[in-house]
C-alpha cells in the first residue's frame, strides 16, 4: 500500500519570504509520479508542480520548486517570494501505474502581510 | 487547459432522499474519473474510481449501494447518494485524468466540488 505523510498541519510565512513544506511517502514501486496541489478557500484543487520519479533533476515552476530525494522518499515543496495568494491548503500526492492518486493529510499555509 | 465541470456546487436535501452529482470533462475525454470526499480541514479521501463503460471500483469501506456511480460516456460520470442521511453531509469532488487510462503521468483535473447538506 502507498502512504503519503505531511507532518506539518499548519505553517505560516511572512510575505516575500521563503517557506518549505515537507512530504514523505512510502512505496515499493519504482515508477511513480509526485505532485503538489493547492486548495485555496474556494476549494478548487490547483496543480502546483509535479515530479517524475525517474528524473534526477528537481522540478521547478516559477516561484515553486521541489527537493526530491528518492532514496529517502521525500518530496518537499519550496515557495520563494511568498505572496498573499499563496495562502491555501497544500496537498502532496502520489500516483503510480495503478492509476490511483493518494493524497497526504495537507498543510495549511498562511502568508502574513 | 483541461476543464472539469461539476454540478451542482451546493445542494441541500432532506434525509431519505437521493441526490445526483454530475462531473463532466468539457474539452477532453476521460476514460477514468475519480470521486473524492473531503471533510472540513481534512484531506481528500478517494471513494471510487469510475471507468467508462464498466463498473466503478470502490475503496474499502465505501458502500457501493449507497454511492452509485455511473460513467456512461467518455465525458460524464455521475455520483448518486441514495437515501441520504445527515452523516453523508460533506464536500464531494470529482476529478479526471486527461488522456488514456494508461497515461498515468498526466495530472488530475478537478471539478469545483459539491457541498452536500442533508437535513
């Protein structure tokens, strides 16, 4: 069975600062994909970034980047230059060839002006 | 980008009645759609995987007779909550993966969710 763990239920960061959200997972699979989704108060799920497990290079999307450590089964999200609009729940997600997504428990991020 | 439309966004029903929630992929075909349930300040819990033209696959602990899923076409899946009770009140979200079911590297696209309140 696949499990996804986010150990930080709540976090806060000052506007313009950098924050890192942690995620660990457990799997016996070798080919899989990892995602970070954002859920603002509107409850809409928005894809932030994704990482293929077979790629060594960490994915980046503008202010968002990941630190993927496959051996440690760790997949953290770094948000640089935090903006007020980044305030949301963030979910780490794992997907494998079994065609199912598994979500972590979520981290509530608040950006403080 | 890929758009998933979910309707209704909010529904209030009386205990004992049934409610149908629709999930449509507007600009792509979705062989597989997923239904999630989310309690306040909690994660998304996968309820079932909806496969076009075949029976849905339910997660352990989800009553298939209570949560009826139909995936009659490549762009539409429906979730019917039958004989609803107050404990069924929750936020339900559908999602679809763009591309063939074997394209497991494609991200999920989500509907805006349905808030169900059973009185």
